């Protein structure tokens, strides 16, 4: 049975103009980040109203959102540059062209954690409580970002002969897995699972458990979806992204174990006093 392969000729621009051979305009990729930051603001605002973040005023809300945005952009870009040193040597200005894409999740994650720690420290807020709120806009932002990656025709999948292969003309004429959409779907599943997990008493009763599950589940989901992604560098049987995904899942498991032991110790201490 014959089938039609879809060709990704989507424009990376919502609107644009061409001046002296250079294109300028509003990119879907940039809009994805703006939408992610708006979602972060709305989630932080809602968490304050529901008293999941206590002691934060309106100025603190803006400060928290701005710090997270800076953490995402700087951390993500620095992470990408570290992963692509050859591009830095051939074109040093590529560091600043963030509108063209090129952000590393693992660097962005580190940047967000630093931002949350800094705001928590300066505002006397619980670092783990902030993380438990931040995972929701983080999951949605990641999913939306993968849609923008698909529109840009970047982070493409491995060649395939299946019926749902996609040709990315800016790469080659081979049908490839739409790995960006696979990860997008997986991250949406993660978002809805977080909504369910938040209602589980054992998880909601202790700060840090929800964000630990985020790290564990994202790491596992990313590990499996990356089997369809065409990466440049492999260590043994797995790509760089897969190894980092396993590391993130392991860190989440260690944090969850540490919190569980703390809870057990506190319960034993309470029992010994009664």
C-alpha cells in the first residue's frame, strides 16, 4: 500500500520581512518561550493565591518569574554552547543568535534551579516548595518548545520507512521520525501525570516529592523518546541526551530517597517523644 510522506515546509516565522537578503520577524520559537514564561507567571501567581508559596508578594512574583526566564535563556544557551564548541570556534557570534534556536534542556534546567535557589534564599522561601510549583509550567513549556523545534525542522529524528515519516528539506530528503512530536506528546503526558500526582496525599504532604517525580519521569521518558532522535554524539550504545536523561532520573530518585529518609527520621523522633 502506498502512502504520502509529509514534507515539513513550515515557516519558522509567524510574520516576517526580508531586508537586504536577511529575514526579520516574529519566530514561532521565540513565541514558544514567551508563552512558557507567561505560563510560569500564571502558575506562580496561582500558587501564591492557593498558599502553596507562602510569603511572596507581587514584587516577589515578578522577581521570581524574571529570574526563571533568565535562568532558562542563559542556562539553556550556555548548555548548548558547551555541547557545540566547534560552532563557537568557527562563528563566535552564534552564541547571541538565540532566536535561531539552539537551547539545551539540561543547561536550562540548571539555570532554573539556580534561579529558584537564589529567589528562595533572598526571599526566605522554601526551595523545594518553589520546585514543586515550577514543574508544571516547566512541563508545558517543554512540550510547547518541541512543537517549535518541529516547525524549525531541528532536532530531527532518525531515518525511517514507516508511514509517519516526515521529510525535513533543510536536513535532507530522507523520511525521518518526528522525534520532536514524540517528546512533545511524552511531556504533555508528564504534565497531566503531575496533576494527578499532586492529589496523592503521600506526595503532597512533603515538599520536594513532586519535583523528584518530575525529574525521574522526565528522565525516563526522554531516554526512550531519544531512541528516535538523530543525535551527533554517542557514548557506547546511548546518545549524550540519553545518558544525561538517566542522570536526571537518578538525581530525582536520590532526592526522593533523601526526603523519604528525612520523613522517616522525623516520624521516629516524634514517636520517641510521645
